[in-house]
């Protein structure tokens, strides 16, 4: 069982990570946890997905609202549409290269924060 001090260190580290997330996104429209779910879901998929699949990453939203979130991220260039190789009429989506690189840098910082924060 964790000690009270270790729990406190975890909470403090979690708060630092949240601050890093906000600083990373820099645009308050994307601080919503549902964007975190979308972006990390796309990153975890490691390959382009159909929009219907991406919408399901935002598990706390209804389908129509999730589609609006997805469209907003596409509109802002954080997510890009590419042709679907299996269906010439359809598109797939993926993280923009700059968002992918930024996410990976954020993950590395968050890992370091937790490594350091949970040592004590």
C-alpha cells in the first residue's frame, strides 16, 4: 500500500503533468479531456483510421458532439485527412506530423515528471 507522502507526490506530479498538457496545447479550445482521448487514441493506433473509429476514442461524448470535436481538430490542422487506400471515395485521418512530434515530446516530459515525482 502506498504511503500518504507517495500519494501526495503522485497528486503533485499529476498536477504538473496537467500543466504541461495545457502548455503543450497552447490553444484553450483543445484543453478538454476529450481531445486528450482523441489525440492519444490516434497516436496509439499507429496508422490512419476512419472517422467513425476516431469518434469512438472520445468515449465521454455522444457521436454528434464527438464529430464536431473531430472536425474542429481537422479545421485547426491538428489532425489531417488522407485518402483511404481501400476506398477511393473515403478518407482516413491521422495526427499531423507536428502534433505527433509534440505529443511524443509531451509523453517524454510526463514520464520524466512521474519518474522524478514518485522516487521520494
